[in-house]
């Protein structure tokens, strides 16, 4: 019988078992220590951070954006309001790749190339952190189509929004302005913490015109809502609510019907018109032609439309009434005559002989009159009625540029009017000191001569020109031109009126006033340079035509509009007030490259005054003759 051999080693097995137990226990201890360290980290060291994070997840503070204030004209016609609309919005953080989502949406709803470009621009500006509209102003049919396929588009929603609307579109584009999306430059301007807080949740801000100047009134105050949310971030209940304060409604001095009438009267002409109530300084019409559609800017203008506006030779984005600077031409002659009377340099009865030119003693250079054969013997009255250049050449030489400068600055030339719009330019009225400082040169007598007919260095804005003639019409009392007539609290309906403000008083005697006014009345009668525009008027019009050179004409050379490119032709101007015996409207009209003040600018003014005083409709002014001049027109100046 064989002896059995045992293969087991109990001692070795026991040692191996004990080793495994030790390793397992060590692993458990290590894992426990890791868990303990992690718990200490979360519960002790990082307690404050996670406690705050947990509370933030549970309670959300949601800003409640106020309704923006509406803007009305003086008669209650809406110029800007908030229109309910539906927008299709994509939240890049929640949706599939944006390009893919837009392609799929295009199969359901019309999305143009412009829509895509604008979305891309706005999405880049928001850095993909906020929902961006791919389409605005959805129709009911489009809403229904998307609703059927809503389940397939995560992160895409239809939202009800109030969108800014400008019913009169181009007619009030420069004066009312527009709002658009807030960008970094706007945030930089809102450097105050309270201002930034007031704009929490706000996507838009005033960029131009009244919308920009009165932004603080129109915006209102942002409210807040404290909402308890679940783990998915959905609201469960509202814990507290602080209502927003809606923006203040603004009532402007603008007469919308007059504004539309003026725009229509311009037709296809470029230019500007400013009409003022001389007794109060209220702006009745503020037109810059051509305008643009401000509704394009509300949600951000696409590149195609921007290029069209920005590259247009007609410069529709340029506010000619506020920022256009032009030589005033002969429109300053009534004020030159007034200065002659006030200073005693020349009486109303004094006459000069006009051979068709003026020459300084000992000089062969001729400063030409617009009438080649001259006007013969000319007194002050005739010099205004027929716009005799020679009369004002000699008068300017007697007065001197510094005396002229001091007088015209009293009427607002060369400085801002203080109107409640941003971006106004100051124009320029020269002096010897100005030229020495600007060019380090002496002033020449010849520069004084041409300043006498509103040429040379002199530049004015249409607003300044209107304000100057309104000041004269108001017997030298200058009112601050303003656009805000009153404000209305939308919650209490309390209306607060804006009081007119006198900013200057220029001494004008009744005798001198009547001399100048009567001559200006005769400007619009037979024999005057605006006789065509004044024909058959049922009220007295006091006016003065003007023609301002765009390019110089050499000595002995004759200007021919028909052989001059459009943008190099003379500007046409006209200033007026009516009724002349008791003015309620004063205005300045500028037609860029329009030729003659009597045939182009004055008829526009007549239609505007007829509309305001008589309620008559307007029609577009036809193109004036370009190669010939009638007795009632004022031809070009050099």
C-alpha cells in the first residue's frame, strides 16, 4: 500500500490569506481617508462657495425690463411706440450647432440671407451667451408652422416681445432718432454702478435724436422678480416682485403733419428745413432730406442695408439740419442792413451806385454783382428786395469783420444753439483773431468784402439760420430752440409742461425793425427775388433768398449750372417768417445744389407756411431751370 503525499501547505495559505486581508483593509482605509478629505473640503473649506451656489440655484433674481416711454407730436400723433410682436429666437447654449438649426428652420419659415447675417452679427456681439432672434415680426401662419415642429428644435423658442416702432419712418428719422442694441461703447458710457444696474436685462438703448438725448427719461427703472427654481432651473414660485417703473412719455413740439408736408415739398431734392415758433422757440418742423428708415436699426441693421445707407452719395445718415454747415449766402443781408442801422454806419436812405461790381480803391479786382449790368442807384430797401451784392460789399468794407463778427454771434452764428439734441455743430463766423489763431495769418480786406454776402469762411447750420431769423421776427428776443414740449407720467397721467427760455435780448428799435421787415415783405412781391413763391399769398410773408457757391468761379468766368456736375452746383437758401405783421412761424430752407433760392428753396417754404397757417396740402417742388434766370430769381454769387 502506497503512502499518500499531501500537496497543501496550511501555513502558506494562512499567510496568503492574512496578506489579502491586510491589503483590503489598507485599501478601505485609504478610500475612507480620501472620502473624509473630500468631505472636509466640501463641508468645511469650500462651504461658503457651495452654499452660495446652492442658494443661487434655488433662488433666481430675474430683472423685469420696463416699457419704454412713447413719443408723440404736439397734437398727439405717435412718433415712436412699442408694438407687440413675436420673434423666433435661438439660444446657442441649448441648441444644436447654430448653422444646422438655421438650415432646418429655413425649411419651415422663410429666413433670408440678411436674416442670417444679422443673426451672426448679434450672436457674435452677445458671445453666444444670450438668445438671439433669427426672425422678428412673425405672422400667425409662421407661428403655427413652427409650433407643429417645436419638439424637434431644442433651444429654439417663439417669444412675445415689445419692439420699438417708428410709424412715420423716414419723415422723423433724424429728429426722433432710433434705439438699437446695447454694445460695449454704450456700457462704457454707463460707467456708474447705479446706471448699469438700471439697465440689467435691457437689450436696447437710444442711439440718435430724441431717443438718445432723453434716454434717461424714456428708459424707466428696471424692476426685479425673485423666483424659486427646481433642480432643472424651472421656476416653481415667485417669492417677491418689485415692479418696473415705465419710461416717461414725451410730447414734442414737432407738428407731424407739417413735418410730412415739408418732406413731401422737398420731393427728390436734398436739403434741410427748420421751422420755429419765434415766440416760444418751439421747433415745429425739423427736416433733413433724404432720411432713412429707423426701424432698420432697432434689432441691428444688416450689412446690406448699412452699406446702402453709408455709401449713398445722397448721405441719408447725415443730419443736415443739425450738422450740415453751409455758407449762408444772401440770407444774411437783412441782418447786415440791421447792423448798418444799429451802428449808424449807413442810413436806410443812403444810396450807392452799382455798376455791376465793387472794387477797392486802387485795386483792379472786381467783386461782381449777380446782375452784370448792375442795379444803378440802390438804397437799403432795394438792396434787400433785389439782393444787390455791390451794396453789401461796400457795407462790409465800412463795418469791418470784427464788428460783423460781434453782431452776428449775438444772433447765434458760430456757436451751438443749445437745442435738446446731441451732436449739434457750431458753424463758423470768422474774425481777425480767429484767423490768426487758426491759420497764423493776417486778415485781408477782400475776405471782409465777400463775408458781406455770406461767403468766404462763414458757415451756418440750417438750425442756426432759422433761429437767427426767428430772433429777428421776435424783435431781438432769442428763445432757446427746443423739441420737448411736455412730459407725461404713464402711471399718473400727470403732464409737466416745459417752459420757454429766453437766452438773449438784442436791442432792435421799432423803426429799424420795420425798415428791414418791410423790405423782406417786398422780397416776396413782384420785383423781389422770391416773387414767384409769394404770389397770391393770403397773408404777408417776410423773406430773403440766398444762393451759396459750392465751388469758386474765376475772375471773368461765368457760372453755368448746366455745365456743372450736380454736386458742385450752388446751394439754394430761403429764410422767412409769417404772418409778417404778427409772426407765428419762422423758417430756414436749404436745398443742396438746388441753384437759386427764389426758384427752389422759397417755393418749399411757401408750401410749408401754407400748410401750417392755412392747412393746405403740399406737392413736390419741380426742378428749377438750370441755365437761365428770370427777374424774380436770384442767380449765382461769386
